[in-house]
C-alpha cells in the first residue's frame, strides 16, 4: 500500500492547501474561538480556490476531485493548525445529492454551491429523543398536494445559521406502517432562506469548542415535492453512503490534527531546556511522542485504505468506521501527549494547543461515538449478536 504522504499525485493539492492556510495563522483562529465566530474569510478563500467544491463534478462547476484528494485537503487544513469543521459537510453532503438526486436538482443547486453563491453545510439527522438511533427519529414530512409539510426538531445541526441549504432526513411513513425496518424515511433539500424566522427556528448551542452547532425547530415548514431527493421512503439508505464519506473525511482531519500535535511537541522538545539539556533528550518525553507518531501512521494507512475502497465503489462500511475510530483515538492521544510535553504552556492560549485539544476531543463522540463503531464491527464484521 502506498502511504498518502508519498503519493505524488496529491503533492500539488497538499502544497496549495498549505499555502492557503499560511494566510490564517493562530491569532485568526484564537480570535474566532474567543468570540465564537464562523470562519467567514477562511471559507471564502477555500471556496475561491475550489476546495469546497472538491467532490462536485466539473460539469456543475466543481473541481471534480476524488475522495482521496478531498481527504488530503481536510488533512492538510488540520495539519496546518486550522479547523475544517466548516468545510467537511459541504463535501460529504454532495454524495447524497450526486448519487440520488435528479438531473434537474443537480443542475439547479450544484453550480451555485460550487461557486459559493449558496452554502450547503448543514445536515439535519440527529434528534434529542433518538440520538444515533436514526430509525427512531420523529420529525415528520406529510404530503400536501405538491408540497410536504415538515414538523419536528433536530439537534447538533452544525452550521445551520451559516448555511443556505439543509439536507434533512424526515419520516414520511409512520414507523409501524413502514414495509421494512429502515423504510419510511426520506431526504429533502431544504432552502432555509425561504422560511427562517417563520417555519424554521434556529437556536445556538454553546459548546466547549467553536463549532457553530445548533438546534432547529420546524413548524409547518412547506417544502416543494421537487426538493425530495430520490424515492420517498428510501432516505435512510441514501444517507448511509454519505456517512461513509463523512467518517473518512473526519478521519483525515484527525490525522491532520495528530500531525500538528506531534510536530508541535517535537519542536518544543528540541528547544526547551531544563537542567541544562533539551527535554527531548529524556526518554520520558521521547517515548510518548514516538508512540503518538506510531498511532498516527497506523491510523493514516487505515484512512487511506478506506478512501481507496470508497473511490473504487467497493463496500467500505467497516473500513470507514475503523478509519474514523483509529484516527480519532490517534489525534486524542497526540493531543494528550502535546499538552504533557509543554507542561503549563500547553494550557496557554497563545500556543494554540488548548484550542486544538478541545477541537479534536469532539471526534471521540461525533459524528458517531467510538462505542457504536465497536458495536457495528462486532455485529457486521465479527458476526456477534446484535447489541441494540
């Protein structure tokens, strides 16, 4: 297997991302973190460079890149100390629209998303009562002539306040009337510009990191039937492939975070002197850094394998989940190591470590917790009895 770092066809993309990120140094991100602001300038720069349209085909104005190339973009953003949370959703939500949307829907929405005229960065699935139990969601979409009337609530819907469009999963058939266990759910592309403040209410959820996450309430929201993606009742199946892309992209972000923490700790361990010698000369400092590097490299290979399988159209559910789990654990281990290496300075805002420490912790929980990944692998890979 060829490691991502040695793949020549990705070198130019990585270099371009690094050059862009060099314009957004630590103080930019610290200011946003203090004020809990959306990275408008950063997103605009990525859009202008074509990176946010990575997975949109060229015929719709996008960059027409592969998932491997998109993963490299996300990794480099994080390896540079930036935060790609405002970027990854616009990449992976493309999958549902590209694979299951009609030609008319693609022609209508994708060119505007690719140009930056519209933002598609919000994904409405999780609800307060169901959490990761997606099949138990309660938001309903009831047909009324040539429209659907949507009522319900979503939570942890990141970037809803900064997105024009929302990819929404809702129940179109009551669960007890659905023909199959996974049936009765449908996907809609909601134009939030038309209803915000009336049929849509968005509340900010303040969290330990600057993630722009919200809860959304739908009150008799009217959505035209032409905004239904694919067939009614098949929505759960449609979002699963998008979730694999999501796990791979976020796994790439975690690899980038781990690389940033390792580079930061290595540089500090070389220059920081205590008792007349650099602390990096001590095995008690060396070994945790080296171990974090081993974990990162192992996870990196798994992310690369999952992305390669996805790109080839293979079933990659197990690989995508393993990639996300290993990468999230590697980034968190590197974060812990980096704080410990820096000692008290690891908690100082100006070093950026405490910010990145908080940001990377999220991926032990979202977009799916490590425990649910283990349950999935136990059942679907190892053949153990279903636990939930």
